C-alpha cells in the first residue's frame, strides 16, 4: 500500500483533533485537501469568499469554545482572510487558518519569480494578526505542524494561528512524523493571602469579569464568590452570558450607562478576572482606577497594560476563583434591591431614548429559543444588542467589538449555526450585510439554521449619526437600498419585510425562528445609537 499523501496526513490530523466542521473555498493549490477531507467525517462547508471562511471559523469557535478551522488557497485567497483573522486575534477566538503556498520547488529565497499567487512571504502577512505562524518545510511534517498550531491556538490566551503548506507537499507521499506529545504541567496556585485580605477588608467590593473568565468556564465559581462577597458583577462585551440573567449579583449591562458606571466609581476593591480593560469598555480609560485592584489573568503583562493592579494572580480564572477563601458576608439582600433599581432605570432610559430599540430588545428576549446564539454586527442595532440584550448563557452572543469589523455578523452566524448548538440569529445592518451577502448561496446550499435580521436604514447609520452630530454634510453614508427580500429569494432563501419593530416584526420573527430552514427578515427602521458607542460615552476628557 502506498504511503499517504500530505493532504491525507492533514485530514487524519484534523480528525484526530476532533474537528467537526471546516469552512473553506477551493483553489487550484488546495484541491487535494478537498479530496482528502471527503474521505473523513468532517463536514466541509464551502463558502463564496475567503473572508467568510475566517469569520465562520470565528463564529464556530465562539459558539463552542473549540478550534475553528478555515481552509483557503494561496496568495489572494489567504490575504482575503486577514480582516477576519484580525477580529479573532482581538477577541481571542481560537481559529486555525490553513492556507496553501506556492510549490516549494518553485520558491527562490529573496526573489518573487511570478509564480501563480506568489507572495514574497505569505506567513509574514499574518504576523500582526495572529499568535504565531508556521510554514511546513516537508511533507512528513504536515501532521506534526498542524497539531502544534492547533494546540497553540487553543492554549490560553487563545487566538488565531496561521499554517502554510506548500502545495506540492499535499500530493507527495510520505510516512508521517509522529505528532509531538503535550506535556502539560499541573498549574501551581499562587499565594492568595494578600488578595483574600483585600477582599475581606473591602466595604464595597466589585467583580469585573472579561472574556478570559468566560473562556475559562469560570461563571459558576464567580457567581458563588460574588454571593459570598455580596459584590456586583460587571461583565465586558466578551463575557456576556457568564452568569444567568437572574443571578442576584449580576449588574445590568453595560457599564457605559451612568447608573451602572456608578457601581465601579463607588467600589473600594475591584477583582478583575480575565480582562485587559480595553478602551471600548473603559471609555478610553476615563473610568478611574479603583482604590485597590486585584487581577486574575493568564498573562501578567495583559493584566497590567491599562490599569496597574495592586495584586496580580497568574493562572486559570476558574481554578483561582475557586481557590479564593473569603468568608460569607451580609448585604446580599441590599445588593439585590439596588441592582433591581439600577436595572429598572436602565430599561426606562432605553424606552425613553429609543423606543424602537426597546421593542427590538423585548422581542428578542421573549421570542428567541433558549438555545439560540445571537450574532451581532457592527451596526446601530448590533450595538444595542451587544450592550443591552439579556444573554441567557455563555457563548450565546458573538459580538465583534475586539477589532470592530463591519461585515462580521452574517458570515460568523454561518459558523455559529454549523456548530449545532442552536439556531443562530444574526442582527446586521444593510451596510454590513452587503459585505458578504453572496454567502446567501452557502446558507441555501448547506441549509444552515440561521435567521438573519437585516435592519435597513438606507446607509451607514452610525456614520450618518457621526456626520449629523458634527454638523457636517452627509457624504457616502446614504443610498437607495437594494431589494434585500428579492435578493434572498433569488438564492432560494425565504424572506420577508416589515417596517419597524412592532407587532408585525414580533409575529414574523416568532415564525422565522421556529422554522427548520434559513430565512431573512428585512426591517426598515432607523435608530439612534446607544450609550455604549463612543460618541455617546458619558465620561468626558477634562477641558
């Protein structure tokens, strides 16, 4: 029996890793991989743009916590994924980009010879937006290099990794080198004495939980600690759903609402778990540093790059939170009462400022199935959802506020739905949807359970708001919208339209999310942006 090809080695390695789905686009250099994957149980979802493959892998990773895999071809195919890879990097999504490269036999170091799809250094294109990059140097190293890349992508802090394979190695027959064994050492618990003493002495403790806490599955431990401390829990965009919506210590989102921000201002000790305090959450660091700050993080540099902690505990968030010994204190009833008042004020503010947003949020809360995954794009409606939607469980919201990539929502929803963990509900604007609407064809072909809500406000609504607010003439932000319903139907996807988020929207959305098929609901509506968008931040620089 002949030795396996490099492509077969890669397919076998992906199978050994437990890969369920791969998103890709065929190209002249990667066709052997399509052939090899056809002989496995891995589902290969063919898309219509490489950017979609990257975003779909990200959506899959966020919905499952597993490795998301994108398979693309050489040169322009690889380059087309860069925006998606950058979003995965900023949001710590474990994504593996597998890209072919020109044949090793035609490569001449330091010279671009004009080979089809040639780049002088394809791996280098990915350096700013990945944890690491690998280029296979011989066919027998394909499997071992893939295992190494996958392990690094999943290792905290997780993130995207690039794997390049010269195309000639895919057809070369060779015995595979055995993948290196992983020798994970038991994590050591750092000295918790100082942190425990600060928490015990705190009069007004507060817990700030970030995406690292969610990825570490630390929600239950954080919830128990919060109850012992009688401390409110604020969650970042990346940690939405960390605690159940009815948890007594969960503060309403977002911290950008003054009523919620007051909880931070009053805290004398903040326990920050799995967060780097980025500019979007802190209103560009205008939130004052607390009197005492304790940070739990896998990376001490990440923990200290924006606010300097008084105590840094390096390690797994769940393990360290479970290890903290803090006596139960009184005050939980008073906290519950206060948070209820804060929540009521926030909801009243929404209803007064933007009734359509209030209708959208209440409909999603009442109509969506309990296992639905909501994927929001960078659009006005998406900002309202990222900030105020009641997320019922971990990994039930994907929101691209890591890098802020417009056009994320629809393709990422394809990946979230392919995970099989519930129907994906994409909320996107007309502008963002047009970035990847060609993958309506993928939606129809794969019959993915996605309901796409396209909020059509006739242009780039957020940018229109910025121009209006600055007293500038509108330039490049308005258009005559295409027939989105007709577009979806032309691909064989059921679609309908409504005006506003009233009764007709509620009725149709209820019907759409109960369907077994993909569908698109177009909503003609204009809304003002919420408080969690930078033009509306309430904290301002001193004059």
